[in-house]
C-alpha cells in the first residue's frame, strides 16, 4: 500500500510563522493528513469501472466536509493535457479514455488552510487487443487466433472476425515483428500456404508478406523470429533462410528484410539471438553458423563435450540468453541430449574480423520418461537450470546440470493432452503458457492454462480458460 502526502511549502511556512505572532488573531490548526488505500499501479480495461476506496487520517482527526477532492489523469509525457475523473473522496467511475499508459493524481485540499495533500499512481488502460498473449491454434485444420488480454478478458477467432476468413490451413507460428521508435509492429501468422501480415491493433489483414522483403522468398513461411534484446535489429527465418533488418535509425516504418546471406545451409527454426550476437543452427550442415557480412560461416571448431562446428545431430529445440546456450539435440540413433554452452564474439589481432565462438559445457543424455516422445519444450529466462518438456498430459522439469527429473505437473483434466508450452519472455518470466486439448483439433476443443514456476522448478496453476481454441501450436506476447 502506498501512503503519500505533500504540503504546499509557502502556506505551511506561513502557518508556522503565525504561531510566533503575539497579536490578537484567530488560527486554524494544521491537520496533517495521511492518505492510504491507493496502490502504486492499476490496470483496467477501457470502459470498465475503476473503484478506489481511500482511507484518510489526520493528526487532528478527519472531517470529510472540510476538504475538496480531485482525481485526474494524464497520458505519460503529456501532463499539459489532463483528464478529470472525479471530485469525490473515493473513486468510482468508468474509464473511457483511449488505451494507453497514464499517470494518476489524487488531490485533497483543506478548504480552511488551502494546504494540498496528494497521492500518485500509474494507470494502464487496455482494450481487447492492446496488451496480452496471442494463442495460435489449429481448429478444424484452419488457423485460429485467441487473444487473452492483461486482465484475462478473452477474445476468440480474432483474425477470422476481422477478415471474414482464416489466415490459412495447418498453422505453425505467430510472431510480433518490428516495434520501437522507428519500425511499426506487425503480427505475422504462418501456415502451410505462406504467411499473413495483420495489424496488431485489430488483427485486420494489413499488407502482403512479400512487401516486407527486397526479394520475397517463396513460399514465404516464417518459421522463427530472432530479436536482439537491445531492440537494435532482428532476424526472421523464412523457408530455412535467414533475413535480417535494422529496427533503429531507419526511415521506413515497414523496413524491408535484407536478402538472405549466401551459403549452403538450412536454419533450424529456433532463436539464438536474445543478446547482441546473432547466430543460428544449420540443420543441413549440422553445425552452428552466423552471418558474416552477407555470407554464412560456421562457428569455430570446439573441443570438449561436443564440436559446435560439426555436431552430427539435429536440433530439436534451442534457446539462447545473453552468452548462454541451451538446446535439445537428437542423433541418428534417435537418442536425445541436453547441451549447455556459452557463446562469445571474438576479434582478429587487427580487429578487422569478428568471430562467434561456442564453448561447450556439457552434453547429457535424455533417457527419462517421455523425453523420446516430447515435441514441445520451454525454458524460463529466470532460471536456465530448468528445462521443461511435455508428454501425454504431463509437464516434466529436468535439470540441465544433472539430467534428473525434478518435478512433474499432471493436474490437467482427464482426457486432455498437452499440445504446446512456452514461457513469457516479455512480462512475467515465471509464467508458462500451456495449450491442452482432447486431441481432435476441433474448434473449441482446446484450453489455455497459465502456470507459475516456483524457485525449485515446480509448477502451480495461476489461471485457466476452457474451450477457447483448437490445438495450440504457438504463443506470442503483444505488449
């Protein structure tokens, strides 16, 4: 609970000075107030009622009729244009301003002394699509998008409602590209037929995917988004090829992606770019690679648990954070392994050339229950020692250090299977999004769960939303 107070200094000084005067005057005693009950931050859906009961106490007691009250808000960085909410002591009003981030101020003015007491908070106003998680599912074989906003209000079939048709058949991924000061954000939905570009504000079809490229790839199926955690640039993997573009200091809101770098490779659909050094895994050459000024080159050969330049395995799942690399690999015999490594950028003696080096740490065989059949994996940025994988109606947590199973979550309804899991990497890093269904792939056969990861890797349910989708294939957060 936030308790704040502020008094006008000059008036307060005047009131103190008068107590020293020996003249025959009437005095109003200073009643020092404390305001309680106002939290530091609020989030509300547009046109919903914002209710804030306030408790006010004073050193001389509190008479509500002695004071005037004012609640007002202003858009962040626009204090010159405030909106008045109420003149009542307690706030209970509908919030109908446009969605966005606001500062909120509460003023209590003593009518007898003109001293003002104040409390301040932040207010985020959201609408149906302004902030939340997008879930892409296959419903009857067609792409279906469900949106759960930040106050857990659910919108179903959002792409179909906006466009009168689905985004395509057999969906595979949903991505939020761009964003920031220079490049507009866009939602991209991938299906077996190609990729559709939608406006994040309402999911209406916005432009042709080919318009985002100098030379459009065919068939143009986006498989992965790889974005710098500095927001400087991003890469997309499309049809196994790598395409990059700058996000900062460009003049085109829809900056095109550069042509794919030259080389014989097929990039695995996993992001290795959550830091300042972009690198990828080549499923064709079975090696780690990076873009060296328009040419794909392998990382330096390494010794130890594995050779990063000659892995002899396929990547089943991959993850990178800062200098850390985690991945699940599978060899030709079908055995799976957890690999851990670090990556770093190095320079030649004259600093004219740069190289990406992967340093192996460990490679642990995955031979526990469900590991051979698992098709979905997840890891929180909060703790890289925990790898989660799903099989049947269970989610297991395995240690990336020892390879031992640490916990198993199996609290889903009977007859449900886990289709897809992913951790939130934008908001709550301990929140796992889970898609479950009866396996039929029919419309409304699937449900979405929000689980929370504890410090020991165990999971507990935070919220769930029944029969709001088909079979989930991907999640993406939209801020």
